[in-house]
C-alpha cells in the first residue's frame, strides 16, 4: 500500500515565521495590537483542512481560538477522556534597537528562525499546526477527542485568555482530562548526554505591588516617616534574602538522573552542584529548587526636594508546590508591618504525578527520534496557561519537543534579545509530536 502520509514537519518553519511576523506584543495593559490577527490566521489554517474553530474575544482584539478535532470513540484511549493541546499567541514586547535582526521579521539566518516568539511560544504553535494539518490531510485523525486551543494574554497571566475560556466557555473544554502545553520537551546537554525535560510542575506566581505611606515634607528637613526609606529597606531585604533549597517530587526525580551521570547520589545538600551541570540552563533550574522573590519596579515622588507621601514597588514572587505557607510567611517578615501588599496576580503552583500513559507516550516519541536520550520531569520556574486549565481537573504537562545544540544557551532566549530557534529543532519537534499523537 502506498504511504499517503503528509510530512508533519513540512510546514513548521514557514508557519513559525508567519506567526512571528504577526506582532502580538502584550504589554500587560491596554497598549499593544492584541492577538486578533494571529487568531484569524490560525483559524484560517484550520479551516483550510476542514477543522472548524471558534474565536473568543474577551476584550477588543484579545482573541483566543478553540477547535475540536478527532474523537471517533472507537478506540479504548477515548475512555481516558479528551486531551487539550494548548499554546498562546501573545509575546512579550521587543526593543528592535537591541536586536541583530528585526524581532518581527521571522528571518532565517545561520540555521535559526529569529524573532519574538521563536521560543516563547510560536514555535510550538507552529509545530502543533503543522502536525495537525498534515494528519488531517492524510486522514490520520486521532481516535481520542482532542481540543486545540490557542490563547490570548498568557504573558500577562492569562486573565484575558485561558481564564476567560475556563470561566465563560468551559463547554469547549468539557471532557478534557489531560492537557499538554509549552515549556517542556526541550533538551539540555549534561556530560555529553541529551536530557529532555518534561514539565510536570510549575511554581506559583505572586506578582505584588508594595506600597509604603509616610509623611510628606520638605527634602531639606528631618523626616522619620519617609515612605521612600521604608520601601527601600523592604525591597533591599527581599532582594538579598537567601531562600533555602527545597526539592519537590519532579526535581528529586530529575536530579537523581543527573546524579547518575555525575556518579553521585542526589541530595538537598548537593542539589545546587547538580544544577550547575546544566550550564546556562542553571539560571532557570536553580530557581526551581527554592522559592524566589525579585523586586522589578520602583516608583515614588515628583520633585527632588519633596518627600512624597507614598512609594511603590513591584515584586515578582514565585513559590514551589508544597511550600506556599513558607513563602508567604517569610515575605511578610521581610516586608514588615508598615508596608501594604496588593496582589496584581496570585496563582497557585501545581505538580502532576510523572506517570501514566501520557508520560509514556511522550517518552517513547522522543526516544524514537533520539534513542540515546534521557527523558525526565522538571519543575518550571515561570507560569503558563496550565494554571487555569487545571482548575477543571486536568493533569497537565509541558511538551514542546526541541533537540537543541549543546552550546545554545536556550533558557536565556525566553523573553531575551535575539530570540531564535534552530530550524532542525523545529522539524525534530514536529516529527516527535506526530509520533506522540500516534500514541495518545
């Protein structure tokens, strides 16, 4: 019989470039173009292969796309419920003057696709679309019901995207018991071996505005109720605090694998040394063996010789699953009694057991394309839309597979200057994800 399969990687590079060229910068405010154009593009791509989709707009231009695919119900896998495959369409802003190329050009250079979103996460959007379109064209439609979802606003907490879908359009997600999204499945090279990291957990997110209030006055006079001084002290204490190492189940499993490569047993005492085995990725991996809290913005005053009544700071806090109480108790001590805390976004952490048929399918699909790989779970330092979808009871994972060069400082490219993804990694990811869908 003639193989009628369409190459699942055939379109992935061009789709990634096209998505990058649609500026969907999310400033976390009313500024920015929104996701509408990208959402319409995705809907058109699905419509071309006979997949009907729906657009949901929470505010003007803030648009998400949802489509139902597969699910004949004749296979036993359908007994496990539906599978949600989700990616987001927005990106963080980019300052063009800092880049080697136009961040919204989708340029291919030196074997890489360059541009804002190449890593976070229009690469996975492109993989998913390329694979789905190829399978639809060749009639390889999964037996398991699958919901395809491309969301708005993930880069600002998902409140105008995934959260809206969960709260207002839950019928689109009905029956989904498992979810697969971003920031997992990429490789890191440790002692010459590629280790593919599957996201099985995520830190909680506490974006906070600290406000200190004092007594206004002339800058030349003594003032023991200076709001700027009070705030500065709190910010300095937060920034300097050394949070203790805490190992969650996913990180214990991962570090055990790294310990085997290094010829040692992984313990909390040598966890930091094992994390250093990841090279450039240690900046992210080091953040997931402890709670973190980083001051990011300051604001106060309007004239140099006027002590203001109020001073504010914004802080990005991230806390491990199981260590929420420790995080908030420590934060309260660091801030003190005289400064108020307002949460801009406060979302819980999560951890999914690293077991079951879906995990087995992800592992097999990687090993089929890279048979000497090590596949292990990890905890992600940032946040994704999984936080919202899990409210509906889904087991969640991050699986956007990429086989990366050993010398690429991949984690530095998330929200970084000169964001780019290797062409062959995109094609590898599409092939792996196609195998994954054969097995779900």
